[in-house]
């Protein structure tokens, strides 16, 4: 089974209610949901939220939605709760894709690349990277970068670039695919100091020796973190 989950928390610290911001007359969440629907190889698409306003919005555009706890500190654990509620007997090798609700859209090709990684039994988590061509993104600490080795395994995720003259940099595209058993495992891990410092949850996984496969995509994704990001559209 392959399930895409869109965690959509209403009370975002930096931009409350951003999932419902209207773009072209429709909530951003609706744009994202409809783009994910184009990936016809998915068995299900679920919005996991903690707020009645998002539930009502999903009902209006006929998106599948499930109510989750307000106590989640990240989208990963919210994804897990949603899957456990709807699929209590979910197979450990099912693939669960976490697509953050602050994205405007995703490409089916991106999701297909992630899923293809799991043909190898050793793969537990897969994510995406995109080569950076804009020097402003290289220097921006709001843009998360990833470094991987020749076997496509993540070595580190970081924000600050110490050597701007390096030949190439890759932006991390924040979509994660997990084997269900790994999703359960990472949700139990305690935060690390480095994760707290950089606000990068994936550092916790690496610190606990959980490998992350990184595959390159030619597509960039627009993320809306603050109101000013709407200018990107």
C-alpha cells in the first residue's frame, strides 16, 4: 500500500492558517491536494489536521481528511496518527509519504522517484534534492541544503554554507517517504541538540543511524512559510 499524508496544522507559529490562504480563489491546501491526486499510483491521500476550519475546507473540495491531536510537535507524528486511525492493520512495508501542507504543489514524477527507491529492501526513508542554481538560495539560511554520497545516502542537512565557492549545492525538497515500520520508529525518538538548533527533524534520524536515501529531482517546490513567500507565486 502507498499512502500520501498531508499534515496541515492550523496554528503555525510563523504563519497561522497558511494552509487555507486563498491563491487564485482556492485554499493553498486544495491546490496541493489536487496536484497529489494526479499521482494515480497512490492508494490513498489523507489530510491530517488539528482544526475544524481545515476539516471543513477539505469537505468543500472533497478531500479525505482525518482529525489528529493538537499535541503533535511535527508533521511526522501527525502522519503516523492519521495512518493508525484509518489503517490500524497497516503492513510494515507499506510506503507512507509525508507531504507538508505548506507546499503549493508537488509533481507526480517526484513521488514516483521516491517510491522507486523502495525497490531496494535496505531503503527505510527516501527524500528529494534539487540542484541550486540561484546564488541567493545558497547563502540563505532559510533554504535547507543536503549533502549525499555516491550511494545516494544523506551525509548531512544544513542551513549555513561555510564554503560558498564549492562547485555545487543541493536544496532539500521536504517530502519524505517512509516504510511504515520506520515511520513508527522515528516517531518515538527524542529530539537531539542539533535538531533543536537548526529546526531540522531529519538530523535526529541520522543521529540514530537511520539511513536516508536522497534522489535528485529536476523540479523545485514552492513552500509558503511566511506571508512574504506568497511573492514567489
